[in-house]
């Protein structure tokens, strides 16, 4: 198969130059820049359908970015597009309760029973931020424990990563976060029970909640080791701390429900976003009734939103879940994921490229130059240069991946066997160049 598609990027380059004049850094979210892969012009997309994106220069891409997770039904799924159009014609925002929110809340609780009470917000960031506030209100404590490398949005409290020690008090990951706030955050390595036990023993009575991505998506796809989360639950509850699952990526990604359905564990609260908006802005949080009743107007914890539960997002979200309810959805994603994983493995062996692939169903991460990844530290050790070269090689052949070694490839129900085969051909070509370097 032809390797050089002679792609040009003149239009993207022109847009990027102009974007940089008006928009800070030329992007509206830093992860969209190519900074983590050595720089370059990000491709500007003007259209998407199914598994494909088209950029402003007319280049087509098989898309595995999935908009960083929300896109699981493929782009512009007709059922979702129609639901949005129909709702738009009836008005986009009323500032009143609507039947849609009742319907959607019911659907979510049916899928994820721990969501006894729910609130809709507009982003994953908001959802997580509010679960923490509610947990603090409920427990009358201030500290949280989180796991190194887990991303929970850009609110002050969670924008804290680990130091290198096993159990460190937070150091802010961003300028503009007061040290006093970061001090309320304890970070421990994922899958490291001893460190967690040390942290919860040391700070136990001050900890309002333990916040965790039950299946990690933010240093690539990383599964909890057997028994790890069970012990986290047990030890946290023993100290009176709540468990918050950040299911912003995982809700409806692996099954019709959350990672909690798969792991058979019940958190006290859950934050969601991404997929439940069917590709429109959304967030939601919920949990046990007694805890959620802390939220205004019932309780003293305040959270509000002009756009919260907006009809467009809910119409899209309901339509998306309806698509996902179709029989065989998750088995299909798993099968394609397996095909991709096995194919990449085989090619890695053939071309002697050192890779580790972490996959769960239709999501996977290819790490270069490491033997295993079970926490952030492992992922951080993976090879930046190999990844960057791989990313750019794939892009040139029409495969759009996330421009960071810490992200996942997301399959959609619109990817086909042929798409996966074409992708593997691109992988083969890229590995060949890597091997020759
Ligand atoms: N939590 C997790 C696990 C996420 O992956 C993200 C976004 N990548 C967020 C929270 C924040 O969501 P949003 O970008 O919608 O604010």
C-alpha cells in the first residue's frame, strides 16, 4: 500500500498563524497543541463523520482521538444529530426544569444505581469540583486524597500532581493556585496500597474524600490491580472518608454504565461528563441520597448553573445512550480493540519496536520503551521521542491520535474492520521508519 499520501497542511498552517494572533497559544485547550510531541501545527478540522475527520486542507483521518473521549458513537451519528436539531427547533434554553432532565436522570440511575440523586452541570471539571465540595460539606473535613497522574479537571484543588515520594503533600501543577489550597491535597501512586494506607493512616480524620479514576484514562489506560480499589474503599470508609469515582472518561466507555458496574464497587459519589453529552458540553455528578441532599436548595452546599441541564446537551446525551443500548455495542468495541492491540503487538515484534499496550475493551494506550505501566511513574518513563515520531508518522498517513503519550486511543462503533486494517498498515509503515532510525 502507498505510504506517501503527499499531504499538505497549508490551510491548517494559515489558520494556526491567525489563531495564535487571537487565541492564547492558538488553542482552546492546551492538550490540543502539539507541544508534547515536539511542536508543529495542529491540524484544523472542519468536518467529521463516523470514524473520520477531514481537515481544512481536505486530508482525511481515521480518528482515534474521539475528542479526548466523548465520541463513542462516531462523529455526527444521525440519531444524535437529529435529536439536537429537533431540540434546537424547540428552543435551546429555558431556565426552568424540563421533562428531558427527568428522563435522563432516570436513565442514568437505571444504568448506574449508586447515582441515587443526580445534578447536571456543564463539564467534567465542574462535576468533580462539586463532588469535592459536597463531600467536604457532608464530612465537615477539608482534605482529599488523589492518585498521581489522575486528571480531574482544572479546578484548583485537583490540579495537583505527585512529588516523587510515595506520599507527598500537594504541589500545585499550575501557577495561580495558592499553596494553602494545594496543602489540602495528598497524592499517592495508583495501585500502591502501602502508600495509600500510609496516607490514610496519617491524615485519616482530616480526609473528606478519596478521589479516583476507577479505571485510569489519564496516564493511558491503566486497570486497578485486583483488590486495590476494594482496599481503598475499606480503609477510607474505616476513617470516615468518602469515595468519589471520577468516571468522566469511563462512564459508558466500557459498558452500558460505569467502571463501577464492571468492578462491582459502589462509590459514595460519582462525577461524569464526556460520553453522556453525546458530543456536546456536559457534566453530571451524583451519589448516595443522604450525601447529595447537602446540595442547595435542600442543603448548605451551593452549586448552580445557567446552562446546567441545558436541553441541547440532554437531548444529545439521551440519544447517545439510546444508541449505546443497542445489543452488541460493547462487544463490538472490544473485538475491534483486540484486533488493533494484537496487530500492533505483532508489528512491534516484527520491527523490534519496544512497546507495551494497555487495553481495556475499546480503549488502549501504546507506550514506547517500557515493559509495564501500572502507575503514573511507569507511564512517565515511556519514551517521548519514539512516541512523538510515531504520532507524526501516523498523522502523515491519515491516522489521528492524541498528541500525548499519556492519552488513549478510543474506538467508536463506526470504526470498521477495514479501518483497523488500514490503521495497522500505517502502524507498519511508521514502525519501519522508526526501526530504520
Ligand atoms: N476527569 C477526568 C477523568 C477527565 O479525563 C477529564 C477531562 N479529560 C476531566 C475530569 C475534566 O473534564 P472537562 O474537560 O469536561 O472539564
